[in-house]
C-alpha cells in the first residue's frame, strides 16, 4: 500500500509539473499567461454581438504549429459557455479552469505538426481587472449605452476569445463581425466585405492578441489618405464630425514625418475608433485613455481631440505593434517611452527646437529630483503603465539622441524596427543596433539610464 500510494503520488506530481511547465510563456510579469508548447499563426474570429442584450456568440479557429510533442495544451480563456471544441475538425476532450481552456487530444500532436482548434461559445462578456492597472480601473470587454468595445492591453484578450494571450505569440487575423441594425461592427485591418449587419476585416500582418479589437455601436466615417495612398478610416460618433475632423488632420502629416525618419508605415491600413461620451459613465479607463490596437487605435472622448495623444498612438504602430515586447516588465519602457517621446517630437515639428527642449527640461527637472527618479528598466506588474515607462523611457530616448546626434539616432530607431519587424525585441536589441550605428559599445549608456537609482545627467 505504501509503495503504490507513493507511486500514485509521484505520477500526480509529474502531471502537475507537466501542466505547470506548459502554462505560462515565460514572462515573469505575467507568469501564467500564454503557453510555450505551440505557436499560433492565425486566428479566424466570427463574432456576433447584440449591444442591446450584451449577448456574444463566438466561433474562433486558431491555426498553430506544435513546438514540442503535445499530449495536452492550453489556451487562455475565461468566461462564456462552450458548446463545441474541435481539433482538426473533430471533437476533442477539454477541461476548463477560471483562465485556461485545456485541450486533451486523444493522440498526441507531433512536434512541428500544424493543427487547428475551433472553439464555439456564447455568453455575456464582462470587464475584468488586470494586475497592471489600478484596482477598480477595469478593461477588457467594455459595454456602454449603445455599444461596446474590446480594450485588452496587456493581458485580457482571453476575456473575449480563446488565444495564446502573450505578445511573444503574434498572429494574423480574419475577423467577421455581425450585429443588428442600426449598429455597425469594426475590427482591425481592412474591411474587405461589408453588408447589412456584417463586415469582414483582414489584418495580414502579425499582431499581439491584446491589440486585437472589435467595437460595436453607431458610427459615421471620416476618410483620409496617408503616405503612398494608405487608406485611413476614422470612425466617429454621429454628430461629432466638427469636433474631431480638425484634430485628425495631424495624422497624415505626422505619419509622413515618422515614415521619413524611422521607416515606412508597417500595416496595410490605418484608422481610429473614437468612442462616444456614453463610455465616460461606464468605464473610468476609456473615459480619457487611448490604446494602440493594431492599425486602428481606440480613443476615449477626452483624449481624442489631442494632437499629442493622436500621435502617441500612431507612433505605437511602429514601436509596440510592429515591433513588440518580449517581457512586459523589462521592455515596456521602450514601447511607451518612444511613444511619449514622439509627443516631444511633435512639439519640435510644430513649435520648433526651443519648445522641444523646454518640454524635455520640464520633464527632467520634475523627475530627476532626489527620490523621484523613475528608473524604467525592470518594472513590477503594477508599475508597467506608470510614469517610469512613459517619462523614464522618453528621457532615455532624448539622452540617446543627444549622445548619438540626430542622424545616427533616427538611423538607430529605423534599423531597430527593420531588424525586428513584425516580431519581438528587448533592450539587447537596442544595445546591439545603437552600438553598430554609433561604432561604440552602448551597453553602459543603457545600463545607466535604465537601472541607475539616481537620475543620470542629460548629455550636453
């Protein structure tokens, strides 16, 4: 009895260890998020949603390749009632935990084998609390009078569709959105077919799952043209055209500015979703925030008329969406830092160098005081979207520009994007590219600005 019980206990322990190794892609900021056993390449989403009843019906197919032999694997997924799960077209056993959908194939999936997993589900989507946002500041599926929007950075895409929910696993998307009149559905990418109540969107470049978006509501459109005849479609609440059309004029101009300096715009389309005033009563986050959802950022009503905010989210299409983080806590500084820095570049573009220097000095004086320095290099989960990443990161980029000079600075950013285009990067990539462009080892520069306990001096 003792021996048998010991053997059973040992086997149970092995099973627990196997599950623990499988769950979590390896990011210490969100240790249980994602899965290392496979790589999703494409998601086909069919989302039918009625804003009047908050009923969502989903049919999601994930195409993937096994990185190791898979006797079991998991997707991130929470909420909803599942009616069917099919592996390569056949029903497959599965189990659920509060945040995982665990698949148990009857025959193990061989290493390097391609497979598809379809999940059919329905229910009432809800907001959720990310550990990276202040308590009470919810996100995910946000509903308001007359509409809804999925805003999921950094870790909540799985609250509305099953996925490998970490930026290390980027994928392309086809998204069908269906909703009753008078509402319309919006999603990432180019709308290839639009009929009464139904639209199909294609995002043909890899995106993070947390930057996939669907929005439902009453919207009009304002169209623009970007560099190289890039189509730009802005979705505006009815009756707000006079409020937003003038601020949106900055978009093609700043897109050209960035394209000239850091490389061509990386996606096939661009646009914005500007949420109506009703969202202010429903959600404190999106009342005044914006999020860089791939190719079509979402703006709350308070920030959508600000040129700085519009350009911040546009810049993320290069830094954040095209080139994405490897670990949230270690890499968010260059994602939010460069977007914040782009606001200072906008000041330089519109008001001149002196105004730019004044803005940088104001930020440095405020945050370099003893006890206030915001070293951005390694952030805890709750600090990911704090001033450390935004201001600390932006000051790091200003210091890098001063150190390298304008030409080599923008060449560094351009080569960093080209080297990691549609993939992931880390501070090691910044060091490698900056060192190559400058002809000197830049390790100590980044170590000082990212990890020092006191504020480094600004280069002259």
